[in-house]
C-alpha cells in the first residue's frame, strides 16, 4: 500500500501532506506537553520493533506471504498519539532507507497508514471494547479495528490515486479495496494473536485501561475533535467525490426493474448503460461497497469467536505452563 | 548476521560519498521534483535525469548488480499499481509515464541512501528544524533495528533447535509469539536506555 513517487499529482500531494503535518503536529504536541521524557526512548524502540515486526513474513497459501501493518497493534499497546508518531517514523525510514514508498508521496502514505489507519482502527477498537464489556472485548475490538484500519487505509489510497487521475475510482476501488478486505483478515488475525501473546506474558496489561503504558489524556474531547476533524477532512477530500457515484448501480437496477418508467426516454430506446464509459464497472464499485458492509459484519462475528477461543486457550495454556515450565518458548 | 543490506554501500569512499549530506539530499529532492511534478513532461527531461543519475551511479562505485537487485525488488509493486491505469481511456501512455516517473524516483532514492549514511541525513533534518523529539526517535530507531533483528533471529533459532517437524498450522501462532515477545523486550530495553540516557544528562 506504499504509494511510490510519480503516482500522485501536486494538488493531492499538497493536500495529503498538509493533513499529515497537522496530525503529526498534534501528536508531537501531546507528547511534549502531557508525557514524561521517558516516552521518547520508548517510542524510538517501539518504531524499531515495528520496523522489524513488519519484516517477519507470515506464510499464506501457495508460497505467498503477508506481513503486519501494525497500526492498531501499536495504538492498543501504546495509545493513539504515540502510534501516529511511531507509524510515521517507520514510514519515513522506509522511504529513505528502503526506498519503499515515495519521498514526495510520504505525506499521503503517512496520512493513509499513519493517521487514518491508526485513528480509524483505534476508534473501532474503543467502540467495540466499550460495547463488548468482557475480558476478551479488547481482543474482539483489536481484531475488528485491525481489519477496519487496513480497509480504511486502502480506501484513502484509492481516493488519492483517483483524485490524481492516475487510477480511475471505478477500477481502483474494487481492485485495491477488494484485495485489502482479504489482507485485513490476516492483519486482524496477527493483531489478535500478538496481543494474546503479550497479555499472556504480562496479564497486568490486559486489565489496564489503555494498554498500560498510555497516560490518561487531560482533555480527551479536544483530541477527538482535532483527530476526528482531520480524518473527516481527508475522507471529504479523497473519497467523497467518488463515493457519491455509488448509487449508479442502484439506478441501473431501477432502470431495469422499470422504476423510472416516467423518464423522458424509455429504457428500450437509450441503453441504461449509456452513461458508463466501461459497461458494468460502475456496478462493480457498488458491489465492492456492498461486499465491504457484509464483510464488516462477517469479520466482526469471526473476531468475536476468535477472541473467545484465544482467551480460553490462553488461560488453559497458562494453567498448563505452571506444571511444565520447560515448555516455554 | 548482516542486516545492513539496504544501505550497505553508504559507508564506502567515492567522489559522490565525499559530498556534504545536505547537498546530496537537496539534489535528490530536486531530481524527484523535476521528474514527478510536470504532468506531461517532454521526453528529454526524463532522458536528462536518467543520464545524470547513471553518471552519478558510475562515479559512486556502487556495484551495478547490487543496484539492479534493489531496483528489481520494488519494480513489481510499481508495475502492479501502474497496471491499474491501463483500464481507462488513454491508459497505455499513462502507464508508461507512471513507470518511468516512479523508476527514476526510485533510482534517485537508492542512490541517496547508498551514498549518505543515515545519521548524516538525520543531521540535515535537524538543521531544517524538524522537531528534535522526532529526530531523536528516528536516530534511536535506526540504532536498534539491527539489535532487534538479531534478537528476532535468536528467538527463531532457539525455537527451531527445540522443535521437530514443520507444522503449518502452528506457524502463525509461533511467529505471533515472537512478535509479542519482541515488543515486551523492546519496552524493557527502552527502560534501560532511558536510565542510561538520564545518567548521561539527557532530558
């Protein structure tokens, strides 16, 4: 999902960079004013950890492999503002050291994966954890949040490519977002498994309110306002102009069913597909959006079952380990 | 184990390596701007940038094979995204422009990262007033990537030397436990580093 240089036009680059700088500025301000200097080495090390963790390949079928993105993992363990900084530092280093993702496109990449993914994923994590008030509610929320963060980042990425006129939305949205709805399942699974491993080794982190290391923010409302505003602005700029074309599919169905019989030209004279440049592609976007909604419900259900199984398994394992300490990795 | 694969040649000596980091960074930025910003650039701009970069690669004494390997590693990503541009009117010229633009930018960045040590780039960032907390984080990250990569390798080896066989279904759980352990060890190490930094007067 790292956008290389050359794929975005100047207006998109400037808009995305402005949003990223605003988000980073807020996160840095939170770090400077509200947290002890103890946090600086912790976040440097967390960035190194994420860098290394992203290089570990998880095998998927047929010789392919995927890796962690980690936006929700870090925001659950350290807090959202910290996660924005950690993700951004990792992305900047990847751009300069690995040449992974462009230098000019850094603003867009930081917005997609460092800000939208972190804040979107963290929002869903807190939402689910607030609704599912059991001990494993955090795992359910983190798994679902991880999936949502991957999908959200890919939607922003598609919007930026479409706004630049590089890849048409009707092609990019089904291709990019469709694939990332599958990749997100892997992200959800890895996030839940890693969190289980962390909580098993440090049970105190599970009961802590905000992952244990995050400090309570004095004005949560101001943070919500600023971060929420940034995400909304990003979505309005990059996604809304294209998303508003979704009902095309519905219009088509209406035309076929005869809903618009009162239209000036009867359907059998002018084809209902006439205003599509590529026939059928418009409805593909609508299908992807629909699949996304169904997918979200499905992933939530699966996260719930998974979290329950992991939670039960880890408490059983914990009992077993006390008997055989040698079995520890 | 060697982890410096990505910027292995940043510490060798050549006329290009001896230039100040600020000049190299500014030059790279200008090259990328010239390549990326014009929407329909005439072909001679691309040719000029390519010729300049090739001359610099030759002067920098970076092995050509290494350079090609690094380039080929990322080219598939570029081609995949660019291929999506084919599905629209006037797709093929757009596809070509995208591939040329991003390949030239990629060559520029690989050249920069292999002729300039990372800590010198950080010094440039500090000089252009990037917040110092941010630069400190980046410096710490770069310092400990290699330590943590080694630690991961050790955990993997320890596990492999104790278990037989290759159970596919266990791989994800096993790898996740390594990631979880790695996180805990990083936070513990951060505490020790903070203590060491404070002892030396950092605040």
